[in-house]
């Protein structure tokens, strides 16, 4: 029998649950929507995979500490570099294919190849389109990551107001 180990990104589930389930608070007014949603998601994973073992914590008070890594600023620069490299590579590949297409078409027609077409009408629009898609998708990922960090900070402040 093979054993499975499930590694669950708790902060991601807490973040999703915090915004997915709204309006749940305890008698003191503290939001409980993240804990409720996280428990439901975890239960669904355990139930779907027939997991019979779980980790039990001893009775008593337990502190939950959320730590947010401040090194995410580096990710913005990484995304920008990746966007630039992908755009540059897409331009190079589309220019190569454009040149090949122009030369092939000119050979078939028996005319002199016009290389301006390969650059202006093939490579430039394709690279611009791919660069735009990569930039938008990377920006969306960065915005989502930023919001997730803010939500985790808000949850941590509700759990530990004195810290």
C-alpha cells in the first residue's frame, strides 16, 4: 500500500477562505470566516482522498502566527525581467519565421524578397502581442500576491492585536 503525503499551503487557503466566506464573526466580533472556510476546504480534501490520519494538537491555547516574507519585492523585478526576455525571444522567433516565410513566398513567386515585411508585418506585431499578454498576466499575478499579503496581515492583526 502506498502512502500519500499532502502538503497544504495553509496561507493560500486562509486567503481564499477569508474572501470567499463573508460575514462570519464570533461573539466578540472577530472574523471567523477564514477559519471556517479553511476547515471546510481541508475537510473536502481529506474526505475526497480517504485520509484517515490527522495531526491532533493537545488541548489548550495555541498561538497561530502568520509570517509574511518581505522579499516579495524582488519578485516584481523578476517578473519584469521575465517579461522582457519572453518578449525578446518571441520577437526573435517571429522574425526568423517571418524571414523564412517572406523568402519562401518570394521564391515561389519569383520576385525579390522584401525583408521589411518580415519585420514590420510579422515580427513586430507578434512580439508586441506576446509581450502585452505576458505583462498583463505577470501584473495580475503580482497584484494578487500583494493583496494576499495584505489579507494575511489583516488576519494576523485580528488574531494578535497586541503584537
